[in-house]
C-alpha cells in the first residue's frame, strides 16, 4: 500500500493528470508491426513504491522470460485502479482484496485478482507502553480512517482486548460499531499517513506497514497484531489485479508465477516488508471468490 496519501480531491486531480499523460501509450509492442522485437512483450504494471527491493528483481526475472515489465509508480492508493480501468496499465499490484472490492463497488467496474503476493500483519504501536496490557482504561487509540484498513484495525484492537465490537467484528466494521460502554479504550480515526506524527499524542495506534518506519519504529515494535494465517484474513491478501477480460491472459499469469517463485523476487519482498510478509500462492479462483464474497458485504461511504 502507498507510502503517502492525499486528500480525495488532490488524488482525483493527480489521477486524472497521470491518466491523461499515459493515454495513447501502447502497452504491448508485440502487437505493433513496427516493434523492433516482435518476440518481446511489454506489460505496464502500476505499483505504489517502485523503489521496493522486489521490483528490480522482478523486472530482471521477467526479462529472462521475454517479458519487458514497465513499472508505473503512483503516489497514493487512489490512482492505480482508475489507470488500470482506463487501459493505461495492464496490471497493478498494490492492494488487498477488500480495497479492490471497495473500488469495484464504488466505480461499477470489474477489476479482478489474478494472483496473490503476500499478506502483512497489521500492527498496534505505542511510544508510551511496551505491552498492550499496560494501556490504561479510557486512553485513546488511533486507527486509519479509510474503510478497508479501519475495519481490520478494529479487529486487531478487539483481539488485543482493547475494544468490543457490537457485531463481533466484520470486514465492514467502523467506529459506530465500537461498543464504547464495554471497551477499554476510546478510538479515534486519522488519515493513515498522519498517524505516525500523532503517535506520541495517543496511547497507541494502528499503523499501516508503509508508515511504520516514518514513525521511527520497526515492525518488531508492534505490541499487538493480527494473525495472517487465520482463514478470515484472506480478504487482506495483497494481489495482482487485472481487468476482468484479462484474467486468463497467459502473459499476465506468467508474471504472477514469476513473482511467486523467483527467489530474488521473494527475498526482495521480504526485505521491503521488514521480514513481516507471509508469502502466498493462493489460487486465483479462491481470490476471485473472496472478492465476490467481500463485494456482497461492502458498504460505500457516500459522505
């Protein structure tokens, strides 16, 4: 997920400008009669964090298989899905299934997962307390304000014994679902990118993995986190996404295979995650079923 977020308006403007700049760029020279090398395909993949260690290894591994990968780097989560929808990308890889479901539901589009990369534990961090049990009753804990990460964050807090959720906790839980009378702490929502700077002002905070180092922390500093091996965590698996018509494209599926099996790519992915990634090869059919299930339960915030 992204290292920086923007306001919705700024993201929309940036996305529009970027999509406009990409429009008309051919994504597959193999179908271009004027291509210098008709045996080499070029695939544009949208990412957030092009500098992460897995990507140079992935580009090199794909090249050996006759596929030129062009990475298109985006500055926020809001941009890669519209670019993929518009045809300015062939694939993107930056999001989990819940985030994709929210995009599909809100936009009326049908982007689909075609392969898993990894799942990352979501952690609770504190500058004041070394153990979740030390957090006093009535203190405030911060969570991300975007819907997909907020629901997951609340589930982490519930597992840690800090809050109780009225519904028992689901992928669509929000602050209104917190049973304040039976919860140990108060919960406030902040923009994910701002939580690291706010951490000293709260008892603890759920911090997205992309922002942990911004808070001067390491992943090992988490005082609580979710369990990636839990079957209920499947909607939070990070995925390669494609347009629905392209889910069976052999080149795209070959790229997924390369990502999942190349040792240098997998080593780079672990390095960029601070060794927190749980690497996965979840079948595409299972991912697509999970997306369908999440879509049936997705609620769009129209504020």
